[in-house]
């Protein structure tokens, strides 16, 4: 075997903090060979990003780094900033998470690529560097690179910017590319493009890749070897197939069990991992996962388990005292994680048509005027954020709207929450039309029936109100007597799985998942019929996300709620929704029962969207064909005469001239089996 | 806007100031008739209805660009035109110096956050920022006098903008430098700290930003990344503020000019108020308003030059 490109041994990183020394990374060892891809998975705070920054030498000055990092036979630790800068961007390059902030806003993208080239090759002429920059942009798939090279970062979309970042990373043919959550901030269709691109970059340069992510699907898609990190340590390390097929460590099992699958319809409840990761300060000499582990024994608490080979394979190593007992996620005949009970709903036995509708939306439209001029704003056009959307939600039903950012999902929600009167349509909530609302009193009455849970559990709770006040606020607003408020808040806290005794604390004292539960408790305070959920789990780690999803499922059954659910994560949607609508540029392109839509996607956009999601199973993932859409979402200010999807449609490319005419000139209407599964494509 | 402010000031000035009081109580006492004879041709007689006074004044500006005269008969136009450059002479150097020192120190201490250099620089700036200009100026005067006595000749002049009877190119420069050193030092001493703190905090925000880390990941050293990527972006808000302060060069420094007896705009402001010079006060206010407007325009231009994000495509 040749020497690995990167060889890390016993890497430790600690930071001073007010609470004491934080041991962010506690002994990580791995090798990455040429052309191989190493996936490092873990939740936030597991030390995966810190590991990558330690390799790059980009940690803050106050970080203390120990162990050894050998890059092509040279020790990197202990080098000065000047020495490291010769290697950074040349031998090792890095792709960061957020493409929106990782390019300097005041320099053109060309300047930034050229800088990466000339800093390592002083003899390269300006002319040659610019030519190479254009060449790189073409390589990463930026259309018209000659013109775009002079553009500034703000003129690019998020996906385009990430391409520029990858172009910079590829610029000097590095031997190692470190990608730190390169697709987390992007839409799924763009994610598929970027993952393909990273593979291309790897092929072009023959580089080793270190892929840091929290998404098991991405790992299954791209990695050869995987390290699962928890509390600053690798707890399982194996080739990708072994890891998914024969998971040994309970935490890895939990991570896999906690994610909903987009390719399976079973409505099993997800298996959440209870509790939250430990603080990395003064850890006791015990398994750091013991407090959350369902199969913990006394041996787990006596010493921290070493990472040792299991199952007789030298390349599969796990840090668990019971690793040999666990086979493929099962302990003996039982699963490691007990599957939680899911209560069955009495409403599910009633056919959909017989249930009462809680929300009916007819021809919802929202346009924003485009204004121009500095003094007198002249209207020069309109942005059609939502165009003629119609749907209904019945009692005890979850309706999900999915789509990329900018597709109009959130605008649809806000229109409903605003009780916006429609010119040529209607919104009816539990039978009451918003057009009939007269005065603030009637509006407040109706507002009891509709409540919202927001995406960001940190920003949506007032940090200066106690949890009690947060939950009690809607109760007081609707005029509940003060004596009844206290018991009701306790009841709500109990309902969402929080200890009522904690309600005198401030939101800052709770973790992300707990805060989202507080947000749900607040939404349930007024006994609504309909709860609107705007990406309620997308800001949460997977193990916590599963718990919140289960809670939502349970509440729906117990309280007979209806949900209007907006998400971009289709796996979550498949798990939680009964009906789904796929939105593209302000209109529904496909709408129907969730299993019908997911198992038999008819619109080319839905097809692409579904195929773009990486499945957390390397065998399935390799066999799947990804439809990679080209390009970005068109701007909603463009006037489109026919089907809005034409510019990116893979089906359109295969049509002959006559069939294309309809796509380009006629706006397709939703057609198919009404009420069950409809799509808006002329040819499906 | 400037026109509205100027007219409002005119009425406000008449409500508070009374040119007549300059003459009341003189020895020998002036008769009512004599006072009116002095004031009336200067459009300062309060026996004339206010609106008529205003129209005479306003039409003078609009049709002849004549801002009126002081109670002693000096032309306001001439005063402003002359004093503006005295102020500029003093303030230009001071503004340049305090901007450069402030930004330089800001960059220095931001790239050495929490180290000794940063702490010393910050501590010094906190102290100097809190010294009233009067104390700073008088302190410098005392030091300069002590210095002059020690070396036995007058190196630093503590009053005036120039000595009478100096001619020739080099002697004038040396003479000006001798006069200008102290007031400049006083202005810089109390003024630089604002830019120091602004630049430091802005740069620190940017040093921690993703694109600086990205620049380092490309192979720039930390110092190169800070100088090239962080500084450029953090200079945008600082430049805006500097652009706003440029017109201040011409409106002068009230206290400094008074202490060092420079006959600039700042001192003119005090003088017009104390002498009930209504036309002068209004002219100073109008000048200040115009300069603020120019500052805002300069700031906008500076942002457009520096920040491609606001350029109209």
C-alpha cells in the first residue's frame, strides 16, 4: 500500500473557555489515500469541523493542538502561519459550508480565483492566470465563463457561488480537498449538482477528499470510508458498506434509525436518541454516550471504551464495550433501540371525503409590485410569488408543500396566516371564509384556530420572557382567566414532553429541540384546529429531529390536528405527510397522496427532486440514477409564457419539435385523478 | 432642505438675538435716532416688520448672493469666504492625521486583539477620547510654553494663524508650521480615538468572517488575508464616516479656534452670536447645512466606489 496522502494520529484540540478547558477533539486517527473519499459524520459539536480546521492550521490562536498530522510525509502541526500558507490552497484546499459568506463581497470572482493561483506561483502571468480562471469556471459548470469571471459574488446564486468556491479549491490541483458541509446550505437539486462536481474535481485532480457532513445520505453517496464522531472522538470507523450493513456502535445505529427515508413508505415511528450530547468540559472517564444509550451497562461507566477492531475485520473499528454483541444494529433478536409506540388515530378509519375540511384554499395568488425610480416609485412589473394555488386539508390530515427556496412555499403560508382576502379566490378556515371577516374581533376568534410554528427555534422565542410567559401569551391574548392560565401551561408543557417545573426558566436554558417543543406548546395553547409548520425541524440535529417529528405525529393523533407543513427535506415530508404538493415558481406542479406522489412521480420536476436526495444506504444509493437538473431556479421576475419548468426540464430535451410547442406556449394545468394525484405536465 | 433650514434659522435668530443691544448702554449714550440710523441701512432694525426684514434679506441672497452685513458693517460674504480657508488650513491637516492615525491604530490593535499592544492602544485611546478639547489645548499650550522657555526661543506659537511681517515662501511655511502644530496636535489627540475604535471593531467582525478564513485557506497568510480581504470590506463604513467629516474641515472647530485665536469659521460662529450678528449667524448655519449635505453626497459616492454591491448594474 502506498503512503496515504493524509495521516492523522491522536489529534487532540482543546480551547480555553469560561467553563473550563473544552476538549473539542479527543484523539482522532485516520488515513486518507489518493483518490479516496473519507466521510466524517456527526452532529453539531462532535468535533468534525474542528478536526478539519486543525488539519488546515486555521484554528484560532488560543486552540491547543496535539498529536500528529502528516501530509505527504511532512508533519503539519507546529508549523508557522507562513509555512502553512505554502501548503494551504496548494497541497490541501478547503470548501466551506456557507457559499454566501465565503467569498469576499468586494472582489470579483475572477480576482479571487486569480489570487489563489498567483499566491502559489509568482511566475504565473496575470494573463495566464485569468485564462486559467475562465477555464476553471467552465470546468465547474458556470455558463458563459468569459463574462461571468468579472462578476461579483452577489451576482451569483448560492449554488453558483459554491461552484466558484470549488473552482478555487481545484485551482492548484491539490492532493487533498477538505469539504466541510459543502451542501448543507443548498437546495437538494443543487446539492446533487455540487456532489457530482466534487466527484468531478476529485477525478480531475486525483485528490483525496475529506467530506464532513451530518447527512448520512451524502455519506452513502460519496464516501469510501466513514468515521462517525461523537463528543470529539471517533466512535465507529469502517468502509462505507460495512458501516451501513453492520453497524456496531449504538450511536451510529441511532443516527441511522433517526432519519426518515425518502424511498420507503412505511409509517414506522422514527427512533430518536434521547437526551443531548455532553458538554466537552471535564468529561468523566466513561463512555460519553452512556447517558443516552439504551443498552448501557455498568462496564460502560467504568472507563471510556477504546476504538478497537470488531467482527474480525481490521478495518471496522468501534468504541463500544458491547460491540461484539451487536450485529447489524440488533442485540440478539431485539433492535438496540426500542421502537416507540405510535397511537393509531380514529380519524384514519374515516375516508378522507367524509372528514370535515379545516382549510380550503382556492386560487391563492400573491404578487409583489416591482418598483423603479429613486423618488417616485414607478411600477414596472410584477413578481408572481404565488400563482393560483388551490388545495384543502381535512381533519387529522397533514398536507406538505415542498419546493426549492424561492418557490413560494413560505409566501403561501404567510398569505394564509395573514387571512389575506383574495381577489379571485378564497381562503376558508374551518368553514369561515376570510372574506367574511368583519373587524378585529372576528379575526381574533378565527386566529385561535390557526397557529404557526417557526423554523428557527432560537429566533422565534423572546429571550427575555420565561417559558411560562411564552406559552401563556396566546392564552392571555384570547382572554383566558388568569387562574386557568397556570394549569393550562403545565398541561401544555407536559403534552410536548417538557417538565412543567422548568417553565420558570428562560429559553436560553433549553436545547434546540426543547425550544422547538416550546414553540409547539405555544402554538397548541389556544386549541387550534390547524397548525402551520414552517420548516419545523430543519434547524435541528437528526437525533433531535426524530423526537420532534414523533411528537408532531403523536399530537396529531391525540388532538385531531391538521398540519400544513412546509419543508425542503423530502424524507421528512414522506414520513409525516398524508398529502403533498410540489411547488415550482409559485405554482403546484404535482399534488396528491404522499405515497402516490413519491412512488410514482409524474412531473419531471418531482422526479428530479426525488432522485436528487441521497438515500442513506450505499448499496441502494449506488444503484440509483440521479437526474441532475441543470441550472438554477429562473428569476420570478421573468415573464414565462408556457411551462415554468421548460428551462431545466430533462423531459423537454427528449421531445420533438411538435411536442415542444405546447410546453413553450401553454401553461399546463393540473390534471390526472382529481383529489388523488394530479400533475401539471403536458406530456405525463 | 437647506433653504428651509436657513430661513428657519433666520426667524429663530431674530427671536433670540437683538442687534439693538449692541448700542444700548454705550457711553456716551446714543439716541434712538442714531441707533436706527446705524441699524436701518444694515437691515437690522427691529422697528421694520419682521417679514419685510426677511424679504430684504432673502431677496438679497437670491438676486445678488448678498448675505447681508454685520452690525458693524462688515460683509458676511467676505467674512465667510476668508475664514473658511483659515479653518481649512487648520482642519485639513488635523483631519488627515487623525483619520490615518485612527485607522492605522485600529488595524494594528484588531490584528493583535487582546494582546499587550492592543490593550495599551485601547487604554490610551479611551483616555485621550475623554479629554475635553479645552483641557487638551490648554495643556499643550502650557507644555509648549515650558518647551519654548527651556530652549530659549519661540518654537511653538500659542496664538494666531501667522505672525505679521513674514514674507517669502519658506519663511511662510516655517511660520505656519509653528502656528499650526499646537492646534493640530490638540485636535488629533482628542479626535483620533473614534476612528481607532470604529476601525478596530469593524475589522474584528471581518477577521472572523468566513471569507477571511477562505482567503487563508487559499494560501494567504493571516496578515495578508487581513490586509487584503478584511480591511477592504471594513473600510467601507469607516470611509463613509470620514466622508461625512470632510465638510467639517470648512466649518471649523469652535473651541480650538477660540483657544488658539485662529480667526476661522468656528470662532466666527461664537463671535456672531455674541455680537448679535444675525446675518452672520444665519450664514454660518446655512454654510453648515450645505456642508452636511455635501458630506452625505461624498459618503454615498465613497460607498459606490468601494462597494460593488451597491453599484447599479
